[in-house]
C-alpha cells in the first residue's frame, strides 16, 4: 500500500475518533471559551461541522509536512475533501429532515462518518490524479473557514444553520456564573 493511501486511511480513523471526542470537549472543559473555538458548543448544524473541520484541518497540516510537500496538489485536494464533507453534511441533513420532518441522532452520527469517508476518498483520488490547482487559493479557503468557525462561535448569525434545535438559541449561552 502506498504512503498516500496509508495516510488517507489514518486520516479517516483519526478524524472519526477526534471528531467524536470534540462533541464532548466543551462540556468536559467546564465550558472553557478557548475550547469552544474548536468544539461543538451546542447541537446546531454549524457547531457539528466543527467536529469534521478541525480534525480534517489537523490531518491536512500534519499530512502536508509528512507527505504533502512532495505532492503539488496535496493542499488543494485536502481542501476540496473538507469542502465536500461539509457540503455533504449540510445537504444531507436538511434534505432528510425536510422529508421526514425531524432529525434522528443515529442518522446524524452515520452521516458524519460517511462525510469523513467521502471527503478523504475524494482527497485521495485527487491527490493521485493529475489535478492541477493553486495552493494559495486552498490556503485562503482553509484560513477563511478557520476564522469563520472561530468568530461565529462567539458572534453567531441568527440563521437556521446556527440555531440549537434543543434550546432554540444561537452561539454560546452565557450566564452570570460563567462570565467571570
């Protein structure tokens, strides 16, 4: 098995495990505001995208230094894989909940794992192809997403993707006790 394929398999496993753990790290950290930047702070679709984005970004950065420097399209391929995973989750969630009228936790969890595999598979296929791209654009996209995930944690737009379906609130819920 070649080095790229091994790394992509490692990435799938790592992203699935770390993404699952990031669902709980905000609460486990006693709602630490730094941990909130990269962990799900509520049950909104946007916050669940962090569970995918941050581990995939981490495997992209590590992978770049491990194998990616010698692969001209590595950053672009990984960026497109991340975007495909994010889009899959958004489209799949709103489609199936629109059809049946509610979300089902098992389906949401399964779609996360499918999204990870889909994104990493797409990345792999692009990496081994003759796909030509501009790594500067990939870096701009990844940096923009990173900034959005962090900023929207604290300054949350009042649109559906950011709304916690359990509390019907947006962003971090602040109380007097955790503002100290």
